[in-house]
C-alpha cells in the first residue's frame, strides 16, 4: 500500500487542485507509465486524471460510466430540500464537499438559499471528512463532529453515541446510498431524511464506450482501470451483466487487470463483487495516481538480460536500448513466455498454448514471424531446430 504523498496523515488535507495533483507525482519519471494502458471511468474531473496519466506515458481508454445531472434539471433535489426545510432537522450529516456546494447552489437557484442556511445553522452538523468540513465552513457554518477515517459508518457512530432516538436526521448522500448506515440510524429511533445533491445519469454514447472498456478488460488489453465513484462501479458491473460478460470481467480483475479505487465508498461495490482494488491511504485523486504509478512500476515491469542488452516488458510494450514497440496480445503472450523462461528452450507445443484459436504448428510459425517483425530487434527470438524457440540471452 502506498504511503501518503504529502507527508500529511490520511484524510487531513484540503480540496486539491490540478496543481496539487501534479505536485503529488512530480518526482515520478515522466515515462513511468510508458507502455501501460489505463481505463478511466470518471466523468467529473476526468480531464485532470487523464492528463496526469498521459504525461507519464500511459495510453488511456476513457469510458465515462455516469455523469452528474445539471442542478437546474434535478427536481428530486428540490423536493428533498423542501422536506428538510419543513422538518428542521436536529442533526445533519454532510458526506462530501461537492455535495454541500451543489446543495446550496441548487437552493440558491430556486430561491431557498437563505432558508436552507437558517435550517442548517439550527441543526448540529456532522461531517465525513476535512473536505466536507471545509465546504461547511465556507458556507459560514460550523460542524459538531467529524469522522476520524472519512467513512460514513464512523460518522453514524458519532451520532449514535450522542443518541438519536426521536430525533430528525438529514443525510446528504453522495451518489451511492449506504442503506446499511441509514438503517442503523432508523433502528436507533431516528427519523431519517435523505438529500441527494447530485444525481447520476448516463452520458451520451456511454453504453458503447463502457462496452468497449469491458471487452478490453476481459481481453486483458488494459493494465489498470480507475474508479472515482461507487455509482460508476455499479454502472460498469450492470452493463457487464447486460452483455453477458460479468463473470469474465470479475475474473479479469481478479487475475490480470488491476482495479484502483479512490476511497472506501468507491471500493465497496468492487469488494462486494469479489474484486480487491488498490486504494490509497489518502482518499484523493493525486494519491490515487501516485499509487497506480508505484504499483505498475514495482509489480508490472519485467526486466530481462539478453545478448542485445536489457529488455523491459511494460504492459503491451517491449523496450530495448531506448527503442520501444507495442505488441498485440498474441505476440506479447509468446514473448512474455520466452522472457519468463530466461533463455531456456520452450517446446513448440508449449508456445502453441499462447495462441487463441489456431494452436497448429503453422499458426505458431506465423505468430513468431509477426513477433520478430514487431520487436526492436528480430534476433531477440532464436529458433532451436526441431525443438522450439528461446530468448537470445
């Protein structure tokens, strides 16, 4: 697990800008992600994430699974707000800075801004993390408590410790409804009102893009897929179900493709599906980027000494003496097998297992020929007459 990128304890930061994201990974080599392919599922702030990955040499497949509906179109939020104003809650849980800002913005749009501020000022406000606290204070309000680990469950613990029987509690949701925590409040005797300041909808053309991303994961053509919201995870898994690719997707994430989630809320639906994602200790985009860089650099670069010098295998790329070439899946599978053997002869029968649908000897010879043509130097692969092939060490 990666350490905190700034030296601050996890969760003790302020809202980050693109400049902070860049600073967090400034020490990383500009080509640290060369050869790797990364899927990005986010819509909001996706440009920042994609730019940071591409500056480090990654190829990015962008498939935004969901986007946030414009405030003016969200009638449900207006209804939620009216219910809160009518109830005058005893306690209010603010879970995200973005949600707090969206809520107050929408209230202002509909002429309810001052009334909402009055209701919140009369309520005891509990915040899930430092970013939410910053948004509450920016609105001129104060909070009565903060979760120690930026988890909704810990925030509910605070309220339950104070007692909520007979109280009205307003909960600002963050796009992913944690029904377990809402049930804990209700079971303790609270009347729970929920407010959803941002509603997730599918971007135009998203189904086709998400479908391509799913197929790329299943085909092991991506090294990492990043997730920054739980609803985006749900959308991806639901689309995989509709395509009949759910089991294959989960298997790919379990064996070859890395899922990387920005925090515990985002990681939960992945974990529920049996997928163990990477997750930074500090739940921020910059920390997520740094963790992806560190994981791939430490675990997914294969270095092999050859007669022509050191060869690096990075994702779908082979690098020799500064010369880099990208290989398609079948030639790469053959070359990885040869590199792993470290110069030992691999029988033709063994290498035929790398071929998808035509494991005959002629098909193998054609695949090796294409591999040699694509490599920085064809002599990296040596033929051993009547036996097979080996790496030229």
